[in-house]
């Protein structure tokens, strides 16, 4: 395997430039999809390499449950610095498993709580809560908004708010956000991509709302007023599902021209170079993890007694 087994652990650094530039240089839809795909692939590759290192490390432990042949010198020689890397991979992979498990459990718990709380409310697509706390969010299949927030918005701004939340549902942004959150748990180097996807998902919904309403300024006012009204919402409530993102930047973007829906930027621009760099890093990460997995499989097969 050589150094190839370590490359997927650090190659997410190649995606940092595109995470920074995609927010302002790419169409939000393109940026959210691209960054989510890059984060998921890189997280999967780094987790796979941690598992391969863990196999080598576990085989060195006394009383390990793995076959004795897996601790042969030729197996350990497949990994540079096998004693340190192999044993360090054991707690690292355990931490990844615990963090991802906690994230999935918390996500499911919040969704279940929200659904139970809304069971008795009328309306299947939109639920209006008689709550004095202003907030709005989109569950995987339902829009939730409080009467306090609706009372603070003009009729046109209400239409913009509902169009924004419907865009979240139609594009299934909750899946993008959950995927990048898990990826960031699996590899901390992917945290900038998680932040970027949060912002671009909101911008994606903003642009869809602007297209639906037909007035970018109305959507900008709705976003600004909703953010001001819900500024005091306590985090432990279900309103924590609503991530508003960088509101001033979103409002400024809506007050400007609509972004060009170009799927792939020119390679002769900064954004294009960043995209190609992230694509190359993702490809190398996938090839390195595949090479390491195949190599370790062949070595272990050769070391196993007939």
C-alpha cells in the first residue's frame, strides 16, 4: 500500500479552494451538488483507509480475533510506520463511528419529535403553529411556520418565504446537509465543505424562490425580515432545524443579478482551477483507497494459511 493509504486522509485539503470560491463563483445549485459529492466521496475514501490501517493495527494486538497470518511481517510491511499508524487508526476509526452514529441518532430524534408535535395540526403540506416565537423550517415532507413570523411579513414576503421552503423540500436539501455533516464527522478536513454547502443550499432556495415569485427584492426583504424576527429563537427548540446561513451575503446576492446557471466553469478562471483541483483530489483519493484495499486484500490472502 505504501503512502497511498495515507493520501485519502489529507487529500480533502485540495477541496478547500473550491469550498471558498464556490459560494460566490458558481451557481448555488451547482455548488451544493458538487461540494456534497466531493465531501461524500472523500469521506468514504478516508474512512476506508482508516479501516485498512485498523486491520493492520489490530493484528498486532495480543489476543486479537483476526487470523494469526495477518500479523506476519509481510503484512505489516505493506504499511509505512505500521506500529504507530496501525494502532492510531483504532481509536480514530472508533471516534468516527461514534460521531457519525451520534449525528444520525440526533438527526432522527429531532425529526421524530417534530413529526409527533405536528401530528394533530391540520394541513399536510404546510403547518402553521400558533406560537409567539417567529421561525420557519422545512421537514423532509412538510413546511412549518409560526403565526408570529407570518404576522411580521407582508403578503408578498409570505409568498417568498413559502417558495423558499418549498425549494428546500423539492431539492431535498436535508439530504445534502446530512451527507456533508456526516462527511465532516468522518474527516475534520471536510468542515469547510460542510459550511459551504449550508450556505449554497440556502442560496439555491433563495434563487428558486426569486424565480417563483418573480421579484428578487421581495425575496431579499423576506429573508432579511425573517432573520431579524427570528434572531432570538432559542437553539434547543425545533426551530434549530432552520439554518439561515449568512443572511447579509444572501440579501446582497439577491439584490444583484441572477447567477448564470452554468454547470462547469471555465478552466481559465480561479473557480475553474479550484473545481478541477477538487476533482483531481477526489479522483486521486478514490484511486488511492481502491489501490490500498486491493493491495491489502492480496497481501492478507497470501499470508493466510492454506
